[in-house]
């Protein structure tokens, strides 16, 4: 209903018509009409140009719903719009998209060019030292997620990695994305605001 009233009032402007400016809090009298712009003179004596769809013709014989154009209703609309903006800004973005996940491949052939002569213990120690160094690096650079690719084997390296990560207060671990890594990886989340 309000839209029909507004459409009727936007048509057929004539010099001398009293008009309200939509989306603004003032009115004026039409002083000049061009095909794509209408000049109005405000009550303060300023001349301003508007397109016809920005003006609303006021017929003094008709009664206009004052509440529709009162200062209070305008303030209410503005405050509602500001609240919507604030609510949108408060939306927390998922942390998945914030930073790329750091990946560390702990397969022994990725860590050394020659594994000949290394015992199982030496290999495990190299893998754990590498994992610890990468975790410390991630903490120092405020990287939130690190994926440790340990592979599928007898589970010794994974058990040692779980034990190492559990010693830190600011970390938690869980299985990494199965579609991407299969069963051979764990993802470590590092809390940035926790004190080590």
C-alpha cells in the first residue's frame, strides 16, 4: 500500500510543487524541471538537483501519514540498518580459510637422501626431531595448523607423535582429512593465545 502511494506521488512534477526528498530528512519546492533532473529550493533557500525518483510529491489537500516520514521513523530505520551492519561484521569467519595448513612429510626418504646404515631407532629419532622442529617453527610464526604425514606402518611413529603433541598445553591433535591424506596423517592445531 505504501509503495502505491509513493509511486503516485512521484509522477507529474510541476514548478511550485512541494516535495519530500526520499532517503533524506528535508523537503522543498520544485523550482526547475528538466527531463532527467528536478531542481528544488529547500526551506533554507538552497537549490539542489535530484532525479525524479528521489522525490515525493506532497499534495497539500491529501493527508500524509506523518509517522511514515517523521524524524523518529527515520532514526529507527537508520538504527536498524546500523544494527544489521554490526551484526554482519560480528560474524566469525571459519578458521579453515584463514591460513593454509603447513604440511610436514615425515617419510624417511623425504628427510634424508641416504638412509643406508641407519637403524630403526636412528630413523625414528630423525623423524621425531624433524616434527618437533617444525612444531616449534609453527608456534614461532603463529601458524595455527600443521599436518604431520607419518604414513601407515606399525604405528610406532604415530604413537610417538601423539605423545609429543600431548606434552604441549597449547596443542591438540586429530586425524587429518582422510580424503586428502588417508590414514597416514595427523593434524595438529596450535592455540595462538595459550601460554606455553
